[in-house]
């Protein structure tokens, strides 16, 4: 299913029935008609914002009263996910979140209550961000409180909602400039019993690393003293590791310069059509007198539309290479067109990255199909 098509008549009618069940006089037919008007040409987020605007027009003018209707219209926490059956179905509450985000900025307490209840059914991470801009101290204080909440979705909101670079959402520029308030929140969650929360903590710190790599490395170095936190640390440092950041590699035990050479490289085929697949193999030969622990990735220098290149790093393996030993490694690489990457003809260089050190493997030619 095309994502934007999720917001169809069925979902809109379900939202209308929920609202009408707790608000006497709710104009159900008009609500559905208004939501469907102009919906077809909008994408997913555009449709959600459109429905949120109709909610504003069809709910009581007093936001506090309207927010109370929204909260009372919500199904029980478990039913919100179980009755609809799929992870995408919880998106029916996204218009509710956007409604509070846009129209509730001058009603802090009512909005926080709505976000608190909505995040148990879906997530309020897209909506609560506007409150960091408008009410930074009060919102941060509420997040500190929620970090100790008994509900796992509320605790995850503390981390996910404060991510400086949350996908699909506007950036929190204040936190991009100074991540200290976010790190204070992550400190409260780093030992959360749920991996669902800890993964969000790692993703947040990975965001911070893109703007403040040394700050993120310092946090991870401190956290890594406790072995139970190593999963978070590895996940948080993943972007820096791909960049070969020395501090990140050192924390994970890959700081030593590798003593290896590359041998017996095979590309199959050496000329790849766009839409095809490349397979390659190579050997790492130890030139050390002792065992080495090596993090092995590879980088592809993709040709861009303007003829330049841009590197993208992919994982291969973590290996222990014996003194004077040899290990054979390989990977496959698809040149199928994707929404996230368009391929262009030209020579693509490929390198293996060993503990962040680039060693050339060679190059392959990417060509248009049937040429």
C-alpha cells in the first residue's frame, strides 16, 4: 500500500466515529466530507495535517475543551494497537498529535496531557517538538518527569521527542547548537530496562554525534565503563565508526592501526549494469606478530549526477586475525534503483576500511542496461 493512501475514507470515518462518540453534536458527515476534500493530491504528512485542520474546525473553539474531546475519544491503550492489527494502523492518531502541536502551543498543560495519552497509542514525537521551541524550560522539566514514568512509550518519548535530527520532523536547532539538555535526559534513560527505550537513546546520541562528535565520544567513553551499556555505545557511535573517527574506534576496541595488506581481490562481474548486482571477495593478510582485532567495512564511491563521487560505507565483519594469518572476506552490492539512491554510469572505486584505515580494493564500471 502506498503510505499516503493509509488516510482514506475508512480511517477518516474511524476518527470521526471516535470523536463523535464523546462529543454530542459532532457533525460526522461534514467532518468526513471536509477531510476528503482535496485529500487525493496530498502525501502522507500533508494528509495528516489536512485532517488536523478539519479537526480544528469541527471541534469546540475552546482548545481546552477540544483537547479533552480528543483525549476522551482515544481507545484503551492496548486496543489502540491490537484492534487494528498492524504497526501502520497506529498512524490514525498522527492527525491528533499534529492538531495538538499546531493549535495547543498556548495551552501547555492541556497539550502535555494530550501528548502523554497519545504517545501510549502512537507516538507524540512529531508534535511535542514545537513545545521545545515555545516552552523550552517547561517542556524539558516535563520530560525529566516522564523519564521515570511506568509506561515504556512515555519514557521512549523523552528520548525520541528530543532527538535533534528526528526523521520526518523539523530539527531542534537549539539542541543542534547545544546538546547538553538532551544529554541530561539521556543520562536518565541509558539504563532503561526496555531495549525499545535504549535503542532510542542510542539513536538520539547518534544524532548528536553528527553535530558534536567529540561530545558524543566523551559520553560514550563514560558509559562504556559499564559493560551493560556497550550495546547503546556501539549503536550510538555507528556513524562515527563509518567515518573512521579515532575516538569512536578506540572506545570499541578498534583503535590500533591495522598491520595488514589486501590480496587476491575478485570482482564478479567487473562491469555491472544498473539494476544488477556485484559480488566481490578479498583476503586480508596479517603483517603483525600478534593477533589483531579488526573492524572491517567497505566504502563505495558512487558516481553522482554531476560526475563527482560520494562515498557510502557498508558493514562487513569484525574479525580476529591471527599473527601472520589470512582471512577471506566478501560482500554483495546491489545496483538496483531505490527511492533513497539513484545510480549513474561511471567508474566506482571500492575500498576496504580496516579499523577506519582505507585500503583500495579496485574499481568497477557501472553501465546503463543493454549497453
